C-alpha cells in the first residue's frame, strides 16, 4: 500500500505546474492518490491568479486518483496545512506533503514510501524529509541521517505522530524561561527560537515552527534527511507568501551520488553526527531583522516601526 500525497497550492500557476509535472514523472505516480488543497484568494488582486491555478488543477492526470479541495474562504498556508493534513490522516496511516514550489526527483515517492514504512514503529523518529541541504560533505556514504529539526520542503508524517499536537503552543512560557531547553530547541539552527517567538508574540502564522515545537516537547524527536536531496525548491525567488529571495538552499539532483532507494536498510541506532549539526547551524542562523523585531515588539515600539516602515515604502514606490 502506498501513502497519499497532499499538495497545497495558492496563486502561482507556473510554480504549481512545474511541481505537478515533476510529481507526475515519479515512478510511483500512477499508483498514488493525490489530494490538492487550493486556498481562496486573500485579496481581490489574487482572484485571477487563483483562477488560473484552479483551471490547471482540473486538467491533471497521471495519478491513481486526483481529489481537489477548493477552499471557499482564505485559510492562509498555516491553517490550510494543519487542517488539510489532519483531514487526510483520518483516512490514511501516513501522508506525504508538498507545497506548490517543490520540484521532486522521480524517486521521491519511492524514497518517502520506503522510509515511512521502515520507521513507522520507531518512536524516536517524528518525520521524514525529502529535502537535504546542498553540499552536505559531512554525511559520507550514509543513505540518510538524523537531525533534531523538521523540514517543511517535501516531508512525510504518520497519523500517530500528528494526532493530539499542541498547535496553540501551550508550553511556550515554560520553554522560553528554560535556558537549557532553549539551547536544545536551537540545536540544529539558531533561527528556531526566534521563529517560535514570532509565532506566539508576533503575527506569524506558520504551521512549520509549531510542528517543530511539538517534535521538541515530545522528547526532542528526530527527522530523517536523505544524503542527497529529492527536492528542489523553486520558490525562493520572492514570489511566495513567506518566501525570501535567496539561492543558498538551491539543489540540483546529483546523478553521481544517487541513493539506491530499494537498498536502504533501517538503522536501529539514531546517532547524530555533530558535523551535520554544525553544517545546519552554519546555514540556519539568526537574522538581524528578526532580532530587532523581537526587541521592538517587547519594548512596545513595534507598531511605531510598522507605521514608519509603511510610510517609507510608500515614498519609495
């Protein structure tokens, strides 16, 4: 039995087409059920773009089945992912999740299904990632590695890990006041705690940082990453709702270092390579803007900053 794919789309028809075309080229695509959640326009300026995406969706073939859920009001990505994955996991034991800017290798579905099957009963593994950072030299010849950090770019999770998650972050004060816990939460990237602070104290609506918070409070569980990436993120061009314009996460599918997916074997120990952690921390750093916003908000200057920023941007237009 293969696990279904759930895809979340919004207003980027070109990105969505590339994502679907690549997914359709996966070896297991004809045997895979595909669920697509299309969010409603947030503003009038998005109406036409959303229509173009939905028109594209209704011409998809190449999968075992295609189910399209068109939202009749705007959910935003965070709420859409949480509710959508919850709905699919009521019918399936595990799910593979994509967003509209993730181009997959033809073996992506094979890899994800294999890993979800292998580690289904492993309580220390929280999720599976199809993405891996570029130029990870510390991994060697291992097919996969463990990191205490989730990935939101082509990932999979099981029903029992997803059930009863604390999306309201009820233990936030307990975590934020514990210096050692904060250090552990930031173990694989010093950006994590800042993102959690923005989620609780600010205006962020991220499902991913809340998912990682749950990974942490359940025992600092692990995500499995592949040695080479099965995912290329084509959305780091400034076009996404939350995306920045950067090339530091860019991946090309490495033909010389391909993983023999069928030959992957389960590891019964979960050793974390300190060199891998070092590479993660070198990429996922605190952002100066993030630090400033936290201090502005906590010292009640944030609203003044927002007004000033809007005025400046208005003058520059």
